[in-house]
C-alpha cells in the first residue's frame, strides 16, 4: 500500500478534482432536470411532448454514448471544448432525465385532494402551487432525487475514466503506468476515493430523508 | 386533463393552452431547424458520411452492418451472462442477508454496501487489474478475457442490487405467508425456499426486467476501458475508419434506445399484468435510479 501512502497529496488533489466534477454536474443536472420536469408537467402539449421525448431518449441511451457524442461528435461540427467541459455536460444531460422523473414522482406523490382542498378554500393557482403543492412535492422528491444524485456521483467515474486529467482516475493511471507502481494498490486507492464520495452522500441523504420525511 | 397541479381547463384556459402550444411548438421547431442547419452547413448530411450506414449499394454497407451485428451480439452476450450470474449470486446473497443472524450477516451486509457504493466502471476495471496482477488464469472460460472482466464486474454490482430487490420483494409479502409456513411445521429455510421466494420472484419480475436495461447500458462501459469490443466500441472503431462519429453514434444510440425502450415497456406490461392478477408488484421503475 506504499503506492497510496507515498502519494496521498496526489490522491487528495485528484479527489478534489473528482468532487468538483460531481458538484458541477449536480448543479447543472438539477437545473436542467427541473426545466425538463416543468415541461413534462406543464399544461402545454408541445412542451409536454418535448419533455417526454427528452426523457425517453436520454434515459434509454447509455451515458457512454452521450459522452462519446459530446467528445467525438461535436468537434466534427466545429464545437470544441475541453474533455472536462464535455464530460460534465454529458453527465448533466444524462442525469437531467432522471432528475426530471424523480421530481415528477414527487409531484405525483401529493394527493389530488390537497389541491382540491386548496382550490375549494379559494386559493389562486399561484397560491395553491406555492403554499400547498410544491412544498409537499419538494419534500417527497428528496429521496428519489437523492438517489439519482448518488448514482450520478458514481457515474462521474465514467467521465474520469474517459480522461479529464488530474482527477482520481488519472492519478491512478499515472501512478500505475508512468511511475510503475503496482496497479492493484493504486486502484484500491482510487476505489476508496470514490467510496468516500458515494458513502458520504448516502449517509447525508439518509439524514435528509429522516429530517423531511412525511408520514402519509 | 385534471391533476394535482391544475384543474380541468375551462374555455379561456383551453384557448390560452392552445396559443401556448402553438408558440412553444414553433419555438421548438425553430430550435430543431437551427440544429439541422448547423449540421447541414458542416456537411453532416453528405451521403459520403451516411452512405455506409443507410445505402445498401455502397461497398462498405454490408461490412459495416456485419460489424455492428457482431458488436450487438457481443453486447447481448455480455448482458445475458451478467443477468444470469447476477440472478444466481444475487439470490444467494439476498437469502444469506435475510436468513443469517444479526451478527453473522455482517460480512454479507458489508459486501453488499461495498459493491453498491462502488461505481460499476471502477468495479470492472478493478476486476481486470486484480485478475491481471494476481496472474489468475481465466483462459479456461469460453470467449475473450475481456468479456469475462466485464461480466464479472457487472455481476458483482448487479447481484448486489438484485439481492436488495429480492429482500424488498420478500418484505412486501404479507406476514401471514411466512407465519403459515412456520405454523405447519416447515423450517425457516423451507418456508423461505418454497413459500416466500417463489412469490417474491413474481413481485420482482418488473424490477428485474428494468435491471436488464441497466445491465445493457452498462456493457458499454467496456468501450471506455477498451477491454471488450461490444456495440459501442465497435461503433467507435467503425467511425474512426469512416470518419463519421455523429452518424455512427446516431445509429448505435438508436439501437440502444430501441432495445431499452422495448424492455422498459415489457417491464411496465408485466407490472400491469401482475397487479391485475392480484400480486402487488415492486415498481418497474427502478430505472428512476440512473445507471450508466
């Protein structure tokens, strides 16, 4: 295990870089996923069709295909960014479909009686949404959105393996090939790095779930 | 349509919706037109790029589709093996977790949490590194070594997921089932094997089919690690030769989407069938959790 302990600083910087990928992708996919979810539940049939098509296509396509499309496809039509940008974008596009579905399941978990009651006592559309439905929908979508995000953190390893440089995966590659350390301990270190991210996220999610759980 | 967000629309809301639909439709179409124009401007619709994929009269067409078929077969073989092994191992793990005592099951729980927390791509690469660095000879297994790195990696991850699905399936059964088994004098193991598991498998069926979608998508991770020439890596190699990544990825993506779409429809169908026959199925929609 010397390979890991001799290079803890390298691992640490790689860990931070990998964490950065996760956080950027988290912000992006939450934003994009919310937009798609709004489309999917809107009364506007054109937007609804767009949202449904987005979810069907993206959810059934492997992340790797999306990633290759960004990294190999876009440069051929003159769109050039670093693999870091392409990688995070692919992760955002891919995860947005799942965030959308998680948010929608949260909205569907609010019983129709809640909305009917709100309308019955004379709340306007905006009041119904902002003070009755969305607060409940938000709380009930925390568990599914949380598990989507944890899965996305795991998927960020795919972007790392594709090669964005200086992240946990590249540290592993560099130590095992260029510096000739034994590959097994080196990649054990990489695996532990990802485990730290996912297990911490799971623990945080469990905490959040207990805090916001609604007993129905 | 009336739902929790808005009421049955009246005449004014219907008019507003219609106008909104037209405006949004036009905007979306304009966006599509913009993308298509950009693609056309970059010459992405040239027959030179598409021909090998869609024009049977070109020389490359049979060759390219032969390769794609090989890739698809490789993907299906890897996914098929992975689901079979995952089912076997997952059933074993799930039963161990449910039947062992509170303390003796700790190693099983640790194993499950470990492989659930690891990214699949890390697991696959770790399997490869482990087998190579320990000089384990897996040559006796049929097929490429690469196939088995992928299958073992996918099995380690998915068996753990299936063990958890199984546990949820058993937990969803009415308590009376196990109690009845025990009451007529069956041992806990007999009760599990002859009463609980068969029923749990039925409730699990939709979730299992959904998991197959996840496995199919995950086989494509091999393309990034360059371990096994499945569909996506095959496509990548083709596009390197023909210099048309957008077109090839379009076709490869379409193949994945069609297969996975049909599978998820099948999962929904079995879910409906089961609930009609009085079984309370586990939701097919484990796909709410993204795989790769």
